[in-house]
């Protein structure tokens, strides 16, 4: 195993880069390989031609070759017990490499495009250094490019560690990335970088077999059917002239540099519209009620149809007579198809000379007679709408009523009529109803209606043998509850009668009592009122699902004690009860991270409805003191249940970490010298000195951000500065850090 320490430099080793013979691939495509009749398609092409390796590194020489970077890396063939894909040496970012870890190439000519290929593997999380792998989402490796000598970098791809145990990321894999158009310059740098690590002993990874190939610029692509060429070095684009074949046609594209030639072919087929089917329904029984439906496929869609008149946007034609129809279909590209459809008809059938004789003297002696015109014998006759049939056309001894006449011939053609046989002269009470007497107020009533007989009618109401009232309308009011006899007498003395009962409605029943509940909802049950109810409360916080209903749901906006009143104004009834809603218990306790040596007071959130607290430590107070890491559970309770919450308390050794370089150029990247992380500090002081020991800036806030200016606000010179950090953690531990930081200005 070798450790190679490389400073910022450019090294080019003969043999690292090599030329290869030019090769090409070309792929033809089209906006669609199936076009409708009279349609067109645009042909496109994508080609590639490679002729040289712009950069290659296998690390088999025992050290990195051809890089511009500042790192200490390990070159070996079996680091962490995992050999490379080819069994040779590879580069490993181990515990000798500090963040940010990166490998940066010298400027390369990739102005014609190409691709970046390499092998990469992450170490497995939690293994011993230098084999400890990244696990956080920010600890993965980026592949980036720069076209301004490293002043700014653009990401081509990023590989997240996926938790640190993913079998794909922790084994050697080969990756290839196309060089973006923005990166295709004559001096493009590429780098592999890990911007965030937990420290030198953590988050290790390796690279091998890096190959950056450049695309050759001297191929030309030509479509052979129209000789359209894209020009040297143009490897993608559309043929500006669309193709419009009338049948299946193949188009060939050629890519060549006069030495190497490759071809591809794309075939365009034409879809013609066609009428797939025409379904018909024949006219029936002499009517113009036939129909046909045409369905189509192929072509450009947007079909319109005609059977000899104007075109319509669908193939459904109704109200058709017996005839032969030519169905014409035209698609949106004006391509067409036709099909013949024939509709056959059937003769009509008609009921004529319909007569009826009504009943007399209240007897069922009505008659119906009629004749038939048209149709096809043999006929069937019915006067109950086809339930039963007769072979005769005269019907006798019929009761009063409406008779639906139905006649059908042997072809299924039919006709219908309706005739009414009127009743004899006896009146008939058709409807009688009563209204209730409420709370013994003599406000009941009887309503009736009568038909038949000879008007005008006279209505008479008795209760037992006692005459109550009579009138000509059949409506009676102001009645007590009880049974009544209602008679109707027509003009010639014919009579009909019925018994009608006026029921009474008692006072409301409301079994209400004071109630205590653990939620904000009460469903009322058992209230019975026939005369209407009205629910009210002494508080706007109470809502009723139906304030006029017998048994509404009562919902409170918040816990409390409320007065609920039920009123029945008709019966002068009022009932009031007290409703108490108790809130559910609630508490919460916060997670905390502290320095070792501190004491934390865990206080549960207090609520007035809580009646007790119990901690997982056995304490029964609302707060406890803790000095050890762990999960602490508090349970608040009352009659309605419990509320449980857990606080995660973590005590850790408080330490500080600072970067060794920053670039205050306001590009949003590494603009400040500041603590990389901190927490749990009681006191803090940071002093920044120049190389002559003079104080440049001093801070007493751990959240400081030095922007490269002195106390007067002036920019200091680029160079190396020294810092001394003194701090005391909340746990009483003293922390002393000192070192140097390099200020780099563009």
C-alpha cells in the first residue's frame, strides 16, 4: 500500500492519454412511424463518433497521474478487503484525506462532446477507519465540471449514500455520464468531490479506471432520400423537410468521415381510414324509426359521416325509413371510405271504430268494441295492456275503469288505445284523512273528497248517534279526539260512508338529566314530542344539529358547563338540564440535547383538566430533573383518559470544528470562516491573528461568520491567518482550539 501526497500542480504523464480509431453510431427516429393518409412525419437523427481518450487514469502506476488537486490518498489493490473490478490498484479516500475531499483533472479539450466513465465504491457504514462509509444524504460524491479554471463548478451527477448499507453503493460499480453541452469547451476541468464529511476517520470511498473520451468533430450525417446533410460535427437534429409517403416507405441515414461509415433505417407506414362496421335497426310496423351506426378506425381520426346529406361528427343516424343507404366516412385529412347499409320495413297496425258503453245502476255491465285495420293476421286482443289476451274483439260485463287496449299481429306490430267505462250514479268517498288534536285543545279535523254520483254533494259528520256538523265541502275542523262516521249524499240521494278516527297528541316526553361527558358531543335520546320542539342554550359555544328536532346532537366548541333548555310552545312545556363537557387530558415534553455534566429540568405542559402526572422514572410530579441520556415518558390523566408524550434527552461531549480555507467572494460557497458545528456552550471567544501576531478580528458569539474584513471593515490581504478558540461547555468542560486558515481571493 502507498500513500501519495499531491500538492496543487499539473502533471501529464506520457501514456495516460491515448488515441483510438474513429467509430460511429447513428440512430434514426421520427415523430411517428405510423402516419395517417395525407399526413407527414419529421425525421430526426442522433449520432456519435469517438476518436480519442481525453483523460485516462487506472492508478496502476502507484500514484495519481495527470491531476490538479490537493489531497493525500491511498493507492492499493485490496483496501478494506474489497479488490477492484479488474484486481489492480485503485485510489482510496481514507483517513489521510480531509474535507472537502476531491480529485480534479487538468483542463481538457472536450469541445465536441463525449462521456465520462469510471468505477466507484463507498465504504460500509460503521466499519473501522479507513473503511468507514458515508451514510448521510449530504456525504455522497459529486461529479462536476468547471469551464472557468475552477472558479465555479456545475454538478453532472450526485450519488447519495442511501443510509450507508446499500449493497449497490458499497460495491464497485461502473458509471458513464455524457458530457453536457455547457461543458463542451477546449479547457474543461472535471472533479470527483465529497463536500461534507463527519471528519477524517469517516465517510471513505474509492475510484478506479477513469476514462474521459472526446467526440470526433469530423463526421457528417446525410439523409439519402433527399441528400439533406447536417454538416461536420453536427450529430443531432431534424430533417427540415417532412416526408409524406403514400405507402410503407423506408428512409436511410448515413454517417461518415470518409473512412468510417455507419447507417440506420426507419420505416414509415401509412394508416388509411376505413369503416369497420355498420349496424342497423330496421323500421318497425310502418314507422320511420330505423337507425344505423357506423364505426371506423385508422387514418387521422376526426371522422365525419354522411348518408347523402350534410356530414355530421358521429356515425349515428336515426328516424330512417325502409331504403338502401350509402354511408360515407371522411377523416380530418380528407381521406374517405364508404359502405352500403340496407333497412327493411314491416307494415303498420291500427285500432279503429272504438266504442264503449258505461255501466248502469251500479252494476258491472260495461262493454268495449273495436275493429282492426292493416297488420298481418293472426291478431291478439287485450284490454289489460297485454297481461291476458282474447281472440274476440268485443268485451262485455266490464266494471267501471280505464282499460288500456293492446292489439298485436303475428309480426309483433302493435297498436294501443285507452277507453274509460264510467261508473253508475252512486257517489264514492275517494279520500278521507284526519288531523290530530294536540294536548286536548279541540283542534282536530277531518278532510274528504268524493267522485262519481251526481253533484252537488252533501257531507254529514256523526260521533256515535250525535250529529256533529254538515257542509258541502267535506272538511270539518275544531274536533275532539274520537271515532266519527262520515256520510256523503249526492243530488239523487245515493250514499257512501266511512269511519274516520281523530287521534290525540299527548304532551312531550323529555327524560333529561344533568350529564357529565368526556367529549364535546351528546346525542339526545328518548325525547318524544308531536307538537314541535325548540332547543336553546345559555352559551353561544353550544351547537345543535337540528334545534327543532326531537333528539338532536349537541356539540360544544369547548369544554365547560352549559345549561340546555327544551321548549314545546304548543303545549307550553319547558325542561332544563345541566351539561358538563370535560376536556381530554393533554401534555407534551420537549426533546433536548445537552453537554455532558449539565442537568435538565423536564417540565410537562400543564393543562387545567389534567388531574395527575406519572413519569417513566416513577415520579408523580409535573416536572423532573435528568442528568443521563435516554427517553423519558410522561403520562397526564383525568377521568377521560390519558395523554402520553416522550422526550429524548441526549448528553454528548461538546467539541468545536473549524475549516482551514475560505473564499469570501460572495458566490454563496465557502464565503465565511465559521464553526462547522457547535452547541451547548456557556462561554466562547475566538481571536484571529495575522502572520505578525496582530489581532485582526475577535468574536464572543459561537455563531460568528468572519467575512475576511478587519475590525474597521476593510478587506484583509489573501494569505494564512491564525485563530485561537477558547470555550467552556454548559457541562463545565474547557475547550481550546488553535490553528491556521487560508483566505483565498479570486
